[in-house]
């Protein structure tokens, strides 16, 4: 029966705790730093979306949804295609994600909270809500997603599952807050969304496909639709986290290799302990990082180390005999498996440490240009990739996730070896990108798409997001004139 869940009505599940917190949080409760960070992450994310709009998979999705028919108030970035909030959330979030250049938070699991935020944007535009409403939902999205990223031990990535599995729990909460759901409706939205969005890690293992950039936006799409359904009275299992056959139960029998024989478990306190409720509290959004390179997160430290080593020692590409890269075990597994030495797509190349190191050495930079098809397929890079040796370092493993250590040792044909170690890549909260650096990235990605003048106007609107009475003032600036 709609509105009723067939579970023990006397038990208080974790979905209730999260729902009560999100429903009770107001814009006035946010700290000034959290509000500023929300604007900065929108600045970074919108630049990524403008660049992502030019990717082939974004073109395919837009063509598909155009053919499916559009009707609604919600704006699709760049094209201006108008559609419903569910489809707009998906298309826009995919553009944010398409280049793998958006934000990153990696503790027990990785996550990209900006994969969620186009959901609240679409609903805010649909309802004619303000920039403050969008900021509140953005801060909630980051808070829940980042806590979910931490509470699995050793992390669901080590169980063989993708973090879109966790996004399915966070996205309906952010969307539901925009819709002003009741606590019970929010609980139902979480259950609806998480019921059908468990994602195997295969999407980022071995040969990568368009789905690598799609599963998280698709989980957000489901979160938006679930919140809309819950508002109408549709029901979902409230015990999806800690009840019978929910998240905890599904993984409790798993013994991941990284756990040294111990069964997987979850630290509930990391999920709900100290949820922020006032401007004096700490909001997780402050702890999230950005990407200074358009590549997989764990590649940033080794690439930074190699670039520093080359510059500091005046090393020329032609003189390199070997590049030894020491990283944590999961980085070696994700980024250095055999298929990564012969990438045949942009999706595989930006998750290939051998490719990123090789093209960075030869080109002296790693930007979106290095992931165009003709460069990825350039066979002259193959001998350089084969010089990259990726090895796991147990000493570094003990330092993760507090640090993302990597040591690169370059040996030249003359036999000389030079090493550089990097623990914190640029963009980490301990070495954050400034507003000026974000602006450079934003314009590099967006100027050719929208034009410099329109990008300037869009940037001003983003950084004045809390002053916008209607987010439609923002979305209209995302469209090519």
C-alpha cells in the first residue's frame, strides 16, 4: 500500500536520522565558509560542464533525449534544450562528470559530490527557487555523500562496487530538501532510489566505456525521480541502510583483500555523528578537493611528482629510460592494470597512469587536449608508456587516506636517477585551488563553448549565487547565445 513500508515500525533506521537532519537544516544554519565553498564548487563544476558538453558521449545523450521529446521548464547546459527536471538533472550532471575533471573526495571510498548537484539545480529551476535554496541543497549533497564515502571499512570500492552505489543514498536527500519533503517522504525517497541503483565496480575496471562517466549522474537522476515520487506518496524501504537485506547486511559477509581477512563493516558514527546544524559547526564541503588535471584522482600525486622531477632536474623525454611510480595498492590496481598500457579511448586514457605519465613527459602538460582521440591513439607514446613501472608501496598504504603519497623515480639512459615524492596534490584542501586558479580552469574550458563575454557573466552569477532570487537567472547564462 502506498505510503506504508513492510518493516518493523518501532525500529528507528538510519534513513530516519539522515532525513530528520536534512529536513531540519536551513540556509541560515550554514557557515559562511560552507556557503563560499558551495559557490566555488559550482564555479569549478560549471567549467567542467562547459568542457564536458563538447564530449562525444554528451552529444549522444543529448541527441537521444531530444529524440525522446522534451517538455518542461528545465534548461540543459549549452544547448538550451528544455525538458523535465529528471532528464535535465541527468544531462547536466553528465556534462559535469564527462571529462573526469570535477571535484574529488577519497577516504575509504572515492566520490565526486558535484555529480549530484545538477539534480537540485533542475528542481530549483523547475520550482522557481532561489540561489540560497540551491546552496543549501548543495551543502547537503556534499555532507551526505562525503560521509557515505568514509563510513565503509575498508570501503565499498574494495568490495568490488562503484561509489554510484552510495550516490543513490545521497542524491534523493539533496533533491528532497529542494522539494521540501516531510521526514517520512524523505525516508521513502531514500528507499526508492537506493532500491535500484547498486553499481558494480566493473565500470571502472579494465577497459572503460561511456558508462564510467554515466553511472553517478544516473544515480542522481534516480534520486531526483525518487524524491518527486515520494512527494506524491510513493513508498520505498526505509531499512535500505541498516535493516534486513539492506546495505549493511549485503556487505557483512564480504572479506575484501585489503581487510586482511576481516569482514566488511560500516562505522555508523562516521555517517551520522556530529551532523552540522549551525554556523559554528564544521561542514564536510570544506574538506572536498578539486582537480588541477583532467584525470583520475589517484593519478594527481604521481603526475605532480613526475612534472616536478622533470623540471627540477632538466630531464628531457628522449633521455628517459624508466619511470618508476610508487603508489598505494588501490592506485596500482586501478591505474596500472595491463589494459591501461594500451588505452584506446578517452575514458581509459584518463584512468591510465602509464598514459598520463607518458603524455605528460612528452607534451610537458596534461590538459583536455591530451585526451583527444588522435593523441590517445598516437602509437609513438607506446614505447614511452612501456617505460612506466607502477608498483605498490606498503609504507604509503599506511598513510592513506590522510595523504595520497607517491614517489616517482626517473632513470635516464646515462644511468642517473632522480626522485620526487608528493603527499598532497594541488587541489587538495591542504593545497587548495584559489578562486583565480578556478577561474583560469573555467575559462580554459568554457570560452570556446559560450564565448568569453558570456563566460564572464556566468562566472559573476555563480559567485553571486546567494544573491539570485531565481536560479533561472543562472541557467539562462549557461546557454550558447
